C-alpha cells in the first residue's frame, strides 16, 4: 500500500515538474528553472550522503 502511495505522489510531482518546465520554456526562463531544479537536486543528494555517512559511522562504532 505504501508503495502505491509513493508511486502516485511521485507521478504527480513529475507531472507538475513537466508542466512547470513547459511554462518556463514559453516564458524564456527555461535555463533558470533547470538551474533551480539542479540546486534542489544537489541539496537533496548532499543531505542523503550526509545521513548515509552518519549511519555508516554509528553502525561501525556503536
């Protein structure tokens, strides 16, 4: 059940992202929108890496 919920929420988020990219392309702000999305993606990736390193550290020493 949780997997279906995650799939639905992810699909809605991807559809919203595509709509926003199409709107930005029409307004000439496509590159700015892609830059903002890249910054958000990098922030999420960095957070995940920090949590993973912390998890490995605590698992090793405790």
